[in-house]
C-alpha cells in the first residue's frame, strides 16, 4: 500500500509541473484504463492464489476450521515472530500484573461488553476469510508462489497508480481552470451576487474577502453569456479613499451581497525563488481578483437564518467570533514609535509622500536644519565643509542614541500578541509582523505557529484523556459504565472529534489535514484491534490529502509536513531484535521502563535529542530549496520552545476557546503573556552569530537525494553499525553540491549579468560581476509589505548574495524606492547612491546601519572585475525637488565590458533625453559645470553622515575602485540592452533617442493592466521598427541577460519555467490602450 500511495503522489507531482495540460478526454481514458487494468490484475492474481493449490478436478480448496488456527497475536500482526520479540510479561512485569489485576476486576461482566462481542465477530469473519481465501488479500502482490508473476503485477500496479494520479490531478486542474474569468471580461464592470466565504480581513482603509458567486451579470449580451462560464470564486478588496466619510462595512461569513466590481484574472509577479501568487490562487480556487466600485452602489441582500447556513459558514463564523474575542482581550496599541523605530515601521513608510519626506513637525524641523547645512556646504571649503559634515552627522545620530533595541522589541512583541494567538487557535497568520516571521525563520520554529501534528495531537490526546477519566467515573444504576463499554473505546471517537475540531478551526490547512487524517486512521485501526505501522498511516494520509485536493502538493507546507513526520517515524522506529547488547546476551531488550533513576531520564533525553536532530537535518535540503535559509540554532530553540508551546501556551489558548465569556478573557490574557516570553526568547536567539545561514537551492532531484541521505543514518537497521560511517560520508555529498551550486552560477571575470525583476509597475534591476553586486531600484510597496521583502531579498538569498556593494535609487518616487527599507534591513550594503533628499527614510536607515550615503552625478566612473560602470545623468547632485521634478533627476547608469553595453535609464523624460543627445553630439569639448570633490574613505567604520557626490568603495588602490572623473568626456549612448525610460511612456523614448541607442534588446518594467497604459503602443512600435526585441515583465516575468564572450544570452522566466496555470498572453494585449 505504501508503494501505491507514493506512486500516486509521484503522478500528481509530475502533472503539477507540466507546462500544459493534456486534453480532458485523454485524461478520462487514462483514468478508466488504469482502473480497468487494476481490477483485472487483482482478479487474476486472486484466482491464481485461490486455485493454484486445488487438487485435480476440484475448483475449491478444502475449508479450514476456525479452531485449528490460532488467533492473530500482536507480534504476528506487527510482522515479527514470537521468538524474535519477548512477551509483554518479560519486558514489563510490574505494569503487566498491575493491569492484569485491574482488568480482572473490570471484566467480570465481559459477556455483556460491546467491544468483546464486536471483536469476537470481527475475529471470526477475518479468520474465515483468511482460511477460505488462502490469504488472498494479505498476499496480494506480496509473498507469492509465482515470483515472476508477482513482480510483473507489482510493476504494472505501480504504473496504474501513477496513471491514476496523473489523471486525477489533470481532471481536477481542468475543472479549476474552466471557471477562470474570461479575458474579454477583464476591466469591465460586472454585477456579482454571492455570499462571503472565509475570514474577511479588515485594514485601516480596506477590507478584503472572498465571494462565492451565485449570479453574474454584465453589460451586453456577450458579457452576460461569458459570465455564465465564470468566475465562481473571486477575491475582492473594498477600499475607502481619502475624503470618503463612509465607514467600511462589517462583513461576516455567510452574508449575501450584490456588488458592482471590476475584475481581472489571477495574475502575479513571476520571479525565480519568489512567491507564486497564481499557484496560490489555483490552490484556493480563486478565479479572479478585483475591487468593489463603491460609487455605483453595493446592496446587502437578505441574510439566511442561522439554521440554513452551511457547515463551512458556521465554522467560518466561529473562527471570526474567536478572532474578535482575542482582539478584544489582548488587542493592544503599539507603543509610540521613536525616531529610530520610525525608520523601520511600515505604517510610517506608507504615510510618507511620493518623495519619502517625513510628516511630523520634529522631522520637518530636522529637514530644515539639514537643508541649511546643505546650502552651507556649497559655500564653504576645506575644514569648513568637514565641520558641516560632522554637525550633520551628530544631528542624524542624535535620535538613534535615545532609542534602543529593547524598545523596538517591546513594540514588536506588543503588536504580535493578537496575531500569535489567532495563528495558534484559528490558523490565521496574516497579521504576523515581518519581524516576527524573520525571528521564526531564523530559529527554525515556524512550525509552532502553524496548526499541524503537534497541535492536533495535543488537543486529541487531552480530549481523549478527559473523556476516559469521566467515563471511568460515570455510574449507571449503581454500576460503572466502564463494565459495559471500555473507556478506551469511548475515548477513541471523542479524540477523533477533537482532532476534526482543530482541523476545522485551522481552515483545513494542509498540515492540519495531514495530522487529522493520520489521527483518524490510527484511531480506526486501534478500535478494530489491528496494529498498523506508522508509515502505513502516513501513506494513507498522503493518499487522502491528494485525493481531496491534488493542488495541495504545490505548497511548501505539504512537503515540510509530510517529510518532517517521515523523518520522525524513521528515527523512532523500533530497533530490530539483536541490535542491542541485552538482546545479544540472550535477555530481553532494555527500554526506558526497565531501568530507573537517572538512566531512564538520560535515555529519554537521548531519544528526544535524536528525533530533533533527525528532523533538523532532514529538513535542511527542503528549507534550502524553498526558502534559501537554514537555521543552525533550530535544535536549541525547539528544545525550549516546543515544551513551552505544548504544555503552556497552546493548552491555555485552547481552554480560552472552549470557555464562555468573560472567563475566556483571562485565558487569552494569560496566553498573551506566555507568547510574550516566547517571542522575547526567539528575539534573543536571533542575535546569536551565525543563527542562520544561506544556502542556494539545488532543484527537486538533488533535494530528494539530499533528504534521503540525511534521513538514512538515523534509521535503526540490523547492521547499522557497519553502514553508519559510509552513509554519514554520503550525507556530505549533497551538502557539498549545495555549497558548490553558487560557484557554478557565478559570473566570469570581465562578464556581467543583468536581472530585471518582475516588480509590477516599478523598477528593480540587479547587476552582477564576478565579485560585486549592484542593485538599481527596489520596486514599489505591495500591500502591507513591499517588493523588496517579497521578491528581491528571497532572490538575493537564493543567489547566495551576502552583501551589496551599492544600492542605487534612481529617484524618490515610491515605485522605485518602496522596497529599500526591507533590502537595507536584510542585506549589508556598503554605499547608498541616488537622487534622494538627505532626510529620506532610506538614507536615515542606511546611516543607522553604518553605511555611506552619496549622490549619483554625471562623470562618476568605477571598474569592477573588468566591467566599467559610469553614471550619465544627472549633471549635478539632485534630491528630486528641482524644477523638472523627480523624473528629471533620475539616475542613468551605463555598464560596459568592452563587448556589450547595458543602459539603465530610470524615469528620464524627453527633455533629459534631448540634453543627453546634445551633450553626446558636442563630444568632449566642454567640461562638467561643477566638479564635485570625492570624499576620502574613513579610516574606521563609515560614519552615518550624508556624503558628497562620491565615496571611495575600496580604500586600497586597484582595478576595483569607485572614482569621480574630472574629464570632460562622455561615452557614446549605444547599448545592446536598454531599459525603456519611464516604463515606455509616451513622454520618453523619442525617435532620436531610439536611433542613438540602436539596442537589440529593450526591457519595459510594467505592471499587468496598469492604469497608465505603459508601454505605449507608439513606443513599442518605434523600438520594433529599429530592430529591437521587446521584453515586458508583465508578459515575460523576470528577465536575465548574461554576457559570455561575444555572446549575449537572454532568458524569460515565464518561458523557461512555464506551468499550466500561468495565464496565456492574448495577442491584442500587445497594443496598449
């Protein structure tokens, strides 16, 4: 059975990674053929076993008397012979006699016991079936008199199981994609009628929710006909704009609404090692995303009575009520942010204007004083400029001296009380701050806040123990009820109900479903008095989860949950006979109960340590492949965090769920204090050096081999002593492969690689040489997070980028600087350059981190690993406040290795293009208007002062240095790879500019269906007429360009990593409106 379940899972996994789906008719034929072949093979094999030993002329075997066969023992059911395994009396004498006396008193009326009667009937029919069928079911594809036939049948059976997995997953995918929003309905106003499902999420200015569509109506017959196809479930956002005095509606699961909406297909950014929104939407059955048009009128329909609500709506309402109770009990306001915390607070960043200026009076005063110092810099020379720099440095560092890391941690912990409790009780992790997520990832304790086997097991065990105690105390007509029905038989279904309750509260997540199925299968087999191996139970759970939802295999929680449980089962498998010293000496094997005192406790500690180390090492390849990060302090963190959550935090929180008000308030408050202690402990561990390391992903095949090599040394084999060293040596091979994967992907000397991120409507480019990295812009904000946290930082970790030599922010617009704070906090940066004001949040964060600040100015040149970098614009230090606006001061960077040229043009407009063309036409006959002196590199650590126009990156002279050239020369504008200025807007990319570039590859970083209409159709046609190949990040995803000698290679992510759920790009979309 285990091999069949794994074959079924492999078939599902194979189809989920296909670029296109097979036809639906062929999948139906494949399913029917696999089922037919399986039934035929089963019948043939059973017939062979039934009639192979029959005498001549007889078609049936002689019956076997039931009394002749001994009842199946536990040793025989578990696969071990009685001689290989000592009886229960020899190993546990005390516990045996104690339980024997207790059972003798309780079993006086055993004839009336329901379990006795039921068990006797089951044993009778099972023995008759085994006797008459000659173990036909037990020996199917097992021990056989026909080994060759059995091998053929086993192979064909595994192939049929894989085919069933492919057919099942393919038909499920066809059903999900058939209700997707048609392309013709994108951007149109539709009237949807439906009910709210799931938990709505309310923010300060918007509420997001899922709507199950019952009726869809569009304008016109064609739109109404297309609405009949889909969508069936949409993700909507109800926003409240500035100046709108109306409050957001209080949405509840089960409510019915008629809403005017504008929709689009589920479309997200496509980047390597980033979050796949389209796969996430497919897994949750989301057919479209959009927003409610509040100005057209939204009506709430008559709500059905509570008695007519579905069971899913009832569960969702219970989850919402619990979340509201937790918020009312422990929801606290964050402490007032200081100047240092204000730099790293997302709400403060979102409240800044388009230029990133602070809004409060204190920051405005500091801005004015800094501007006065800036004006004084232009008139002073020599030591007067140094004094001004020192004064500005003291001014910048003054607020940071008043704050401390403790105040920042206090604020984060206070804001995390409600999200932590909601994650533990109802499985809603959407409110967790990014800092808490980082703490959990660095300490390897993310599983503690995800409802999984730990939580389900604790609740099911606690409920079963309580039910057993109460049943033993129950008396009916003067007689204990345990005499009629054993307490264990009552506790088993109650434990299953408790497990199902926890799974329902979690929202039916994949880890909780796996734990729920495993608990149910184990309880059913125990009730039927059948001992089943834990690995068989795990495979049953795998089969049931994939049969219910084949798309669950796309989530990281699926792989981490099942692989972690598999590692635990392999590490805790019973040691075979003869593997320990006691068995080799002729006595029974020694267990923790056979020894007393400190030896028993020491064995328990060793067993727990063994399990924790096995899980940690087994999950190293998976976490490296999924998150590119591995925690080194995970065993120590889990050794204290797991008991804290298991025995204190989770029981108190679950008691609060079961208690009525106002008693639940006290439980939630106590759980909040316990969560504070947990978070303070995790925050302290993250400050340990080398708490986590970055490992590059290696792909699915290498990850599977590494997982197997990590798990095998912990298995308890008969000859483990001989194989331990060779297997341990093999464990080092995948680690070496993962460590050397980064070296294979490095850029050669004199070459460079340009990566254009798919950031939506914004900019973000990574330029890599052999040993240096430069990040040009960081993309826009994205909801409560930003592109830096969601896209750029994961990619840098996956590429093993431990440090950025320069972060260049072209100008102050938020679509180019929205992710700067996340990048600065996650990756060490040496220099921040760009056209930003001195009081910009990114500059203040960079100064607090100890990095250097500078401006980008025309004439700056430096060489890294044989690749020359040069800034072409602006002609003087700009902060985005000039007469031409922020776009006029955008930085323009040129990268040249002597064979290929890349030009990063930012958001310059036609006027700046004309000035660059004029300057290039005049040649080198004129000098730069004002030469900006280069600042010397400090002897000690760089001061957080805002520097001048240039900063020396390397104090030692050499080929890799950053310099400010005073020559009046400017290289040509010819480029092989060019980024369209201002995302391809009609106000840039003029005809002279396109002719002067002569680019063969042009990149437009634009968002899907952006409201600006970028890139404009005239611009794309202009580049096409001049022989350029156009790349669009909304259509192609992340784009790579790499120079290798005289060859320029390009790769589009959506082409190289095509999956069947990725939307097709319509031809009419090439012409922008």
